[in-house]
C-alpha cells in the first residue's frame, strides 16, 4: 500500500467540506493501521490543521497523534504546527496534538525544553485528555529535566477530577521529593481513591518521600497494606513502608566508604553477585541514594547491575572514559542518571534485608544449615528490632540488627543462633510488572 496522495490532495484542495472530511477520515484509518506510512508526507497533511471545519482539523490532529506516538522523530519537524494547534478552540484537536508534542519533548528534552512551557500552560485545559497528556509528559521529564516541573502546581493536580491526571501527579511527587505539607496530606487521602492506579501511585509517592517518622502516614499505609481489595495496591503499600523505613535511615554499620568500591566489584567479578552496595548521585530520584544487590558483573565491558527487589528498582551502571553512568528503572519512571563512583560503599549483606522488612512481609533465613521463614509481625523503626512468627510451626523469632557481632536469630526461651542467608521474600516478577500500568 502506497502513500494515498489522492486523499491528501482532496484534503488540502477540495472546496466541498464533505469531500475534505471523507479524505481526512480515510487518512486517519491509514494512520491507525500503518502510522509510519504517512511519515514522509506529514508536512503536507499538517497544513489542514488550519482547515475551517472542526471535524477535518480533529481528524488531521488524530493522524499526527498516531504518527507521533509511533515515532516522535516523524513529527519533530512539525513541532511548531502542533504547538499552534494546542490553542485550537476544539478540545479534540488539542487533546490529539498534546500527546505527540509531549512525545517529542520527552524524546529529546535538551533540544525541545522550550516546548515544555506551552505544555505546562495547559495543565488547566478544559479537556481531561489534554491535562492527561501534559501530566504524562511532565512525569517523563522529571527524571531528565526536573526544573521544568512546576512543583507548586502538584497539589492542584492531585485533586484533578480525571483519575489519570491524579495518578501522574502522584508519580511526579515520587520523583520530586521532598513533599510539602499540603501535598503530603493529599497523598494520604489518595490512598482511598476510587482508582486503583491512583492508589498505587500514592503509595509510591509516600514511600519515596520517607514516612518513617510520620505515624499517621505509616498507619494509613499499613491499613492499605492489610485491607485494600486490590493485591497490587497492597503490595505497593508494603513497598512504600519498606522504602520509607529504610531510605530514611542510615546504613547498617559497615566498612568505611571505599572510593573505588565500584571498580573493586568489577575486579571481584562473579564473587560479588548478591553483595549489597550503596551508590549516591547528584539527582532528585530517590534523593540520589540507591541500594541493591549486585545482579550482574562484566569487567571487560565495565558493566555493573544493581537490583533492589524489596523496593522494586534496578540501576544499571556503565563505566566509560569520562566516568560512570547509571540507568535507573522503576515503576514510576525510567531515566539516565549521572553517578559519582566516589560515593559507593558496601553494605552488610545479612542485616540489609532486615531494614526493609515491614509488617506482613515474609523473611527467610538459615540457622545451622536449616532454612526458616517467618511473617514479620512487628518492626520497631527506632531500635531496628524486628519480630516475626512462623504460624505453621508455631515459633517466634526476634532480630536485633543494630547489635554488634554476628547477626543472631533469637528464638523463644532465650535460644539464639547465628543467622545466615537472610532474605526478604518478595512478590514474583510477573506481579511487579502488572503494578506499573
């Protein structure tokens, strides 16, 4: 199937309105089925964004939507035309061009950051789909150019009547801590939102903001973790409790920070798999502090991958001629981050999972070669003391990770044994992927 030049000619030159409408409708059908086909002729088609007929302009905007969401590069040369159409009096035109504009800006924020300002002016657009597209774009941009995000507008976006806007606003809060009082209160309220994605995003934001010292927020998250009818929301609340507790606390006592810790791991190779590391960077995401187990090491390629299952993110590190670079992947968003290797340190492998655990989590460990598991029933964030119970076998275990010496599991009646291979038993990977929608 070739480019329908006859339809484009009719769209641009026909004097009869119905003829132009028919041509525009057929172009939409073509773009929906094969959006790349019209990419070479989009510069002609966009001329019809000035058509006097609302239906024709809407159809042409839809063609731009299909082409731009399929490949932002295809509509990049037309960014000026799309920005002009963003002020069209017809909401359906604005909503269709808003998303490809957002796609172009997100695809290359360094070149098109100026276009973010016209987008931001439409956070109050009457069309909920326009507001949705703008909020989506701002969330993506938050990891690449946080200065373009109007943080003062976030409380209002959290109250938007359209659920997808509230969801993206909450995810923005997760990327832009610290959260001020008004935003914090609203996020707690959103834990009971009617929309499942909104509730998940609110959990995410509260975890990223750090709620270890906020009894009300911890109580609300605990309630959601126990009683929400949706399993992905309950898991998100549990993760928020883990993240808030651990990210707000100092690392477990460990060897002094090693200025060459990342390079040392590369030299260690596969022997480093499973080790816990902390890496700090000058970025807004997670406050610039990342912790995880070494998942992959490639000394020849200068590659080191960290994975944090309890909180749910990955950090892929690559060493180049100009230093280290990191690629962060998490449910709230993906972005490229600068990482400074001087701020890396090894963490205590056995104690680290204990700092993540929260009520309701399952914890696995070994004592004298015998595997055990408990459900966490209490975690005192002040002392670090953690208690759990094995309901099937009827025993209670206590851990005191702040104490010195080997990590011990304290059973009832004063029995204490050295614990090894401590692990937080998290949800299957398939379940995690379902949470990101």
